[in-house]
C-alpha cells in the first residue's frame, strides 16, 4: 500500500472521518501542527468565545502525531505554527505524497516549498473569490498566490467557487480534482423527531408555525444581525427565529430583543436564543427547524458546512450570495433561495416566500437529494484514486 502524509493544523470534525476512511485504503499518517494545544480539554475558539471540546471522537481510527509547535504566540495565524521537526518527521515517514490543508501557517508553507520536486504535493483549501478587494491588494495577492500555488501538483477543490479561485491563481484544469466538501450526512439525517418536537414545545413553537434557524458563531462574518433585523421588520405571524451559538455579537443581539419586549412583546416571544450545542445535539436543532439561514457577508465565508448539515436533515435553505457553497447547493425555488448579501429588502422578500409548510417540506426533500453525493466516502474515494492514477467525475 502507498503512504500518504497529511499536514493539518488541528483535529476538525469534518476531516477526521475522512482520515479514518483513508487509513483503510492506504498507509496514512496525519501530522497535527498546532502542537500542545491539541488535547482532550479542547481547543479555544475565538469565534465561539470559549474552549470547544467536540463530543465525537476526532483522534481515533487513524495514525497521527501532534508535532511540537515552537511559535512564540501559538494560534491560527501565519506565525502561530512553527514546527522545527516537521520536515524531518515527514521524511522519516517517507510518504508517496503529502497532502497539505491550508498554506497560511509558517510550517505549512515550508512543507509546500521543501517537498516540491521530491514527492507529489497535494493541496486542500476552500478559499474563493466572492469577497471584493481593492485593486492594489488584489494585484499583490495574485502575484503571491501564483508564486505559492506554483509548487502544488494537484489541488482537491471543494466546489465551484473554490475551483474558480484556483484557476484564477494559476492552477490548470488538469491539476484540479473535485473532492466534495462533506459532513456526516448519515448522522444528521437520522431521525430524531421526538427530541425535535420536545425542543419546539420547550420554545412554545406551535407545530403549525415555521421556525428559522441560525446556528454558528455570532460574528460579523456570519452577519446574524441582518437576519434579526429582517425578522423584526417583517413581523410575520406564525414564524419564529432561533439563534443557536455564542460569539462577540451575542450581547448586541440579545439587547435588541430585550428592547423589543416593551415595543412589541408578542414578537419578542418568537425570538429565541440557546447556547452553543455540540455535534451530537445539533441534528435535533436542524430537524426542529423549517428553514436554515446563513446570511454571511464575509470576509472569508469560504463554504458554510452548516448548510450541508441542514440539508442532510432535510431542510429548506436561505443563504447569502457570499456563502461559498450557495452556487453548488442552494437552488432557487427548488430547495431554498439565495439573497444578495447585505440587502435586507431581498432577505425579507425571500423569507416571506418561505411560509408554506407543504413547500418547505418539498424543499427539504430536495435538499436531501442534492446533498446525498456530497459525502465522506466519495471524498475519500477521489483522494485514493489519485494514488492509482484514476479520476472520478
């Protein structure tokens, strides 16, 4: 069997299941570069404003090594990951190819440069061109990224917007291989109706009412404020809004609803907040809602895997045009709608269209069909077939 080395910063719930599958088809070793911060107590997540410990296993079923990180200020920034021993450790493993997840760390960039011409360099990232930048910055960025990606032999792109990004920065069609961004479709689609009904009852949401869900980090990039404002301005009877998560905008969001209690108490009762929920609980929240909304404005909303999760749960989707996955996964008037980012009138218009239970049920079924091939098994199969010189379309 051939050997594959993977370089990635830390365990991620969307990657670990792929690594487990890959380990059954090749000799795999994953090198985690963040260092000692990776432990059973979890990893601090600035977006959620707390330390996160996922309640699903992320370090089992495959071989890995947590490489010592000697950076002075360890973190998710370019100078936050420096691994003096990483090149030697990969060399000792003697892989037939190395797959690097993301370049924006000192060590990851060094790996791309050092192993160029020695073994095949594969790359995985989900960046896109959806965020507008000023012309001077764009010129320098283009020159830098063309220099960077010159060292890559193959890139596994996650979707259409990501492919366009790689093409813009010098990679060719022959270098690009589609490997779908994926989540555990089976876990999110497994019926948890009783728990979902109990959640709606707890929130005093009538079975005939519609629930819009926002789940994720309360941060500027995700733009939950525009969803709250649109919901309040619409004041559509029989519709509820649920925010699940934490983050820097939490206080501001809750303060807005608190002020609403005196002006429109009935409406304020249809807006709900719940804290961060872990992976095993999230299917309940998706299944309890009727519509999932991701109103991101960027920068860097590269994909939006929460949409994959909501679609696997069979829900209608409302996404802004800054969400990386929207082009591939959200089909207007089939399984939801795409609205113009930052355009509250367009958002209100799209919300007002999502008010019939029968239509939402139809949209949800269509979501399940669309998301079905975006799965871990297919992603793994595509990577393994690259070893064998095959290409899957």
